[in-house]
């Protein structure tokens, strides 16, 4: 499994992030809720969540295959939302929309691959779980624990226990696994400039996260240090005795980071 992690990191490192940032990230054409038959999660999981080392298609290959496979529902979508627009215009909108999903899911895959390589508790993930808001489920000694791997946000109103969407699931605990794409030196500046203590504390948490639990590949792709999933598994082990099967315990990202930091 460690070979699979290394192989996957090599694949991530080949993605031309800077090119896509310039070409796609500013494009906000297709922002509607996608119908189920246009949701790209099933295709991403079927291709990039694998059990053994294999060649993985780059984003251009993936998107071209997805587009050709979904021409009929795309036509229906265009008739509903983009009547009169050119195929090229809508295609660019879909390409930008799917790219954001593609990068986000590949990031959570790296955490999941790392978990399976380094941790003892079995982990399962699927497009079906993802569509329900669960990135992975870890089965720890009969206690299912849901994981949500999420990018941080600058917005104060989105921090703390209200950061991520929550639902009731049949799990003992749901843990928010944060990551940041902001470099440590930029977080240091944010800490120094912060005027409020609560803001300074939040930025300091992200600084610690960036410096200790993540690493940046040469192309700038953010992946996870091996210690991150291991520390999360240790956290679950510590908390399991007080969990109840009758209610889901929610662990916000800030609570998790404070606990992981104290455990080191």
C-alpha cells in the first residue's frame, strides 16, 4: 500500500496546477446543482480509487472521457439552463466545474490512501458515501467513524463548530479533517496582523497544521504527512470509551487540531 501512496503522489505531482489556476479557476459558468447523472463523483472514484498501482489518466483524458460518456444528459442540461449558448461555452464551464471537484476528491484520496497504508483500522470510501457528505468511514473496534476531509476557509463565520455541513449518520463520531492550501509563511503574516485574539488563535491553528501535518509537492499540490492519519487514529482510540451508539459525536476541525497538538 505504501507503493500505492508513492505512486499516487507522483501522479498528483504531474498535474499542472498553475496552468489550470490560470485557465479554469476564474470560470464560474456551470454553477447549478448537477443532476445525479452528471455528478462526476462516480467516475472519479471508479478511476482514481484503486487497490493496486496502475496508470491514471490526467485531467484532460478524464474530462474528455466524461464528456463523451454523458452527452445525452449534457444536452438536456443545456436545454434547461443554457439554451442558445454554444457547446464550447458550456463545455468550458463543465471543465472548470469538474476540475474543482477533481482536485478536492484527489486530495481526500491521498488522506485515505495514507490511512490504509499506515493505520490498522479498516477504511472504506465510495462515491455513494461522498454524495451523502461522508468522505470515508473508519471501523474502529465496532465503532464506525465518519471522516470529512475539508479545505480551510478565511471566513470567521465559517470557522469552529459551524464550519462544515452536518447531517445525522449512523456513526459513533464524525471528525472534520482540515487542510490548508495557504503556505506557512502566509499564515505567519496573518497571525502577526490579526487584531482579535480569536482570529489570531484560528490563524495559529492553521499555521501549525501547515507546518506539521502537511507537505507541498513540487507543483504545489497539498498532501498529508504520514503522521496525520496516525494521529487521527490515536485520537479515535482515546475517545472511543466515551462514545455512544445512540448519538453521533461531532468533532470540529479546531477541537481536533488542539487535541492532536497536545498529543505530540
